C-alpha cells in the first residue's frame, strides 16, 4: 500500500508542476494584467509555485517510498510531512468539489484515504517486546493473563 501511495504522490508531483508551468506560460503569452498585476510576475510566481508544490509532493512520495522499503512506520519529520500532505489533500478536495467537480473531489479523497491508511496501518505493527507487560507466560500448560481489572476509584468528597 505504501508503494501505491509513493507512486501516486510522484505522479501528482509531476502533474502539479506541469499544470502550474503550463498556466505560467498561458499567462505569459496573454499580455493581460489581473487587477493591475504584472503579467511577468504572475507567470514567474505560477512557475515557482508549481516547482515548490511539485517538490513538496515528491518529498512526501520519498517518505512513502522509504516506508515501503523499510516496512516500518514513518517517524519524526517524515510523519509530519505525511500528516501535512493529508491535510493539503483534504483542503484541495474541498476546493475541488466547488471549482472542478465531483471527479476531482473523489481523486483528492482517495489520495487522502491512502495517506491516512498508511499512517494508521504502519502505526503499531511491532508487537510488545518479549517479556513485556500484558504478555501471558506459559507455566507447564497453565496460562497466566495480566490479572483482574480493578474497579475505578470512587471520587473523594470535597
């Protein structure tokens, strides 16, 4: 599943960068200003934004690829990146519904679901360490559990 997410994020990185680059070229060739903004500034900012978002999605794809290769949960900065890309896809999905339509919304929600699934499934794959708390010990056919659960303490009168 992490392999699929890595592939999706790499494709999305290329798509976002290419789309913004194309929009920058369109703005550059029109020689029109929007509310007095310089067309060259809009063109350059669109291209730079495409590169920045493309690199961001590619970096998130690298994190998903590392999760797939190592077969363990992301930690630290990688986990933060994956959580942030989940939030970005949630926001993009909300905007896509109104601006593009339900197809783009479903695409964003599917990617969001993949990111959340990766974060949830790789969260605690490792079991408790040997001899840890809550593990039953075999004593000649007799198994001992963690013990009875104590009732909650009554609140003290104040």
